[in-house]
C-alpha cells in the first residue's frame, strides 16, 4: 500500500506536466485493487492525494481485504524469506538480499505458493499497522471522513472466476486428489454463501 501512496504523491506533483489537474485525480481498482482503493479512502496517509474513487468488485470491508492481526502475516513473511535464503537479522540485510534476487525467481516462488494454497485469500495483504491503517476499515469509516469527494462502485460478471481458474487449473492435469478438490470447493462456501447448497450437492 505504501508503494501506491508513493505513486499517488508522484502523480499529484507531476500530473500538471501531462495536462492533468492535480485537484481532480481519480483512482480506480478492480477486485483486490478495488479493496486497495477502498483502503486508501480511509487511510490518513492518502488524504488529499486524489479527488474521485472508482471501486469495482472489491471492498475494504471484505473479510479477505485486511488482516486484523499481523501474526499470521509475519509467519508467511518469514517462510517466504526462508525459501529465498533471505531471513537475516536486520531489515537492511533483508532488503539487500531481496534486491539481489532475480525477479523471475521471486515470481516462480510466489506463484508456486499460490497455485497449491488451500485458501482463496491472498497470503500477503494489508494489515492494521497503526500507521497506514490506524484501525480496522469499519471503524475508520464510521469515525472519520473519507478521502474522496466522489465515489462510484460496481461489480462485474462472473465474480471470482479468476481465482477459481488459478486454483482449479492444475487439477485438470490430474495433479490433485479428490480431497484437494473438495477442500478447494469448500473455500467458496464462505465467499458465496448463497451457492453453498449447490457446492454441497456437487460434493
């Protein structure tokens, strides 16, 4: 999220040189990006950096959008660093190690983790850190004005299809067991309660 804040600041400072208006900047996001722009609505760090928000197929209030407790994120972080042999004693050493790794290797490790994850939710997502997010989005929305003057939201057809394709794709090649398929199907019960009965019938 902080890299997006840095990008917003750059746009705010430089958009005038591209014929834009720094007082009428619009940010737009879809799916996880929709949750991201929704979080920027309530983060104090994003105040004054944009005027309008378009939020599609994602929300900062979704149960997958924010980790309220950082313990699990810290565990995934350490496992990720260990797989890269970058689990060092200081953040300076970790940064130096990560910068030395080929981006393609990083991509392969991240995708391998996602491919066989039994969860639909991303592993690395924003957390309530007291800095970018001083509190959970629900409380920030309730107690503070949001950062946009105009807001538009909506959904798209076949919501969640990209996640389903990523999860079930490898199973087409007979690389997955029946138990794996059932586990993945159960993941969607929480995301789509209205189709829980259909999933039950299929199982």
